[in-house]
C-alpha cells in the first residue's frame, strides 16, 4: 500500500482533476504526483483514473476509493489541527498521582488552577503506594523523598517540616513532653510506610531515633489520615508533616509540642515521563505547582 503522502496525492488530484494542479498544491512536480498514483494503483491492482489529455476522471473503483480516502485525510487534517491547537491552549485530561494526604496541600490552590485552565480535566489518584508512572499511564506524580528513574524528569516543589502533636485532652492527662527522653512515658502513635515498610523515624535535633518506645504503644498506622485522626481522638502523640495538621492546630484540636527539638524536613517533587515535547497541559500544571505550593514553616 502506498504511503499517506501517496494517498494524499491521489485525493488532491481527484479533487482538482489534474496532476498539474495537485503538484502546485503539494509543492512537487506533476511527474511525482503521477508516479505516486501509479504506485498506488499497482498496489491495489485497479485503475483509479481515466486519463485524457485535458482532465482526469475517476473510475468506478477510483470513486469508491476516493470516498473513503477523502474522509481519512480530512480526519488526519483535523487531528493535526487539534494537535497544533493543544500546543497553544492547555486542554485535555491530566492524570496525576499524589500521596493519600496530598489533597491537604493541593486543595488550597486547586480552585485557582481550575479557574485559570478550565479546559484541563484533572484526574487525581490519591494513594501512598509507589506508582509506576510509565506503566500506569500517569502524566505526573507528586512524591517526597529520594527517587532514581532515568525515565522521569522532576522539578522540586517545596520543603515540608515535621511537627509532634497531641490532643489537648491527651496532654492534660499525660503532661507535655519537653525533651525526647520524656517520650518514654507517652503513647507514641507510629506511622509505617506502605507495603510493610519501615516505621517513620522520629528525628530530633542532635540525635537519631533511639528513643526507648513505651512497650504499651498500641497503634501503628500505614495511613496518615488515620494516624492524625487517632491523635485528634486523644490516643497519643503523632509525628507528622506540619502541613497535614495545620487546620487541626488552628482549630485547637491538636497542639504542637517540642518544636525546638525538631528540625527534620523533607521535600516534595513533581515527576513526569521524559519526553521531547512537554504538552501544554502538563507544562502549566508543573509551573503552577512550583509557583503556588507552600507547605508551611519549620515551626508548626
């Protein structure tokens, strides 16, 4: 079968009724048009044109073939036009994966993004597992911590800080810890990274996570929402990113303790598949996050 350029030459020649006119439209020689059509006829095993010295006319087979081919070429032209347009105006579906707690950092700025780019459809997946960006067809993911994947490009979004928090009722019953050693007498609610990962380290200034945890600590969570809920309910102390409890601190559902002993921080980044062409919908999303995402100060 002749290439698309050959099909295009046939369609234009049929519309204009002349190899010469088709050649002028395509910017090639009349003989090149004639050769393309001849190869197409040889491949199909039929004659497409009745040729005369003055004008081309379609054969019966040529007319049937032209009807189908013209529709195909029109759709290709429309697809090309849409692609050109997509490079100019950000639009289309954008699949993004975030940590389960990610809505707390995204929702405060999401309204402005939607208003600014109404033709982008955000399809967001909130979970704590490590997503295969390429294999699962994601346009972008937001992750914290270290990562190494040559198939991905990345851009840092901002640092976040940790806070040690407890409910006012819990602190009234058990007292406020002032030093890391005081935690031996407290119920410390622990976070375990998904898929049976390690427990989250409670890092304090000048020392590693070597606290003698109280043996009766009853709860370990692999979901930050559940962990925060347990802290609000007064079950114990929680060591969490400060932006995740900002609202609870403002509402006095939780109180921060030992802030002077905590300097640990992390950083979120947005990652996307390496590509020669960064689609407008993804480019504006990455730029918007980098410009607008704020995750709090070192002190909760």
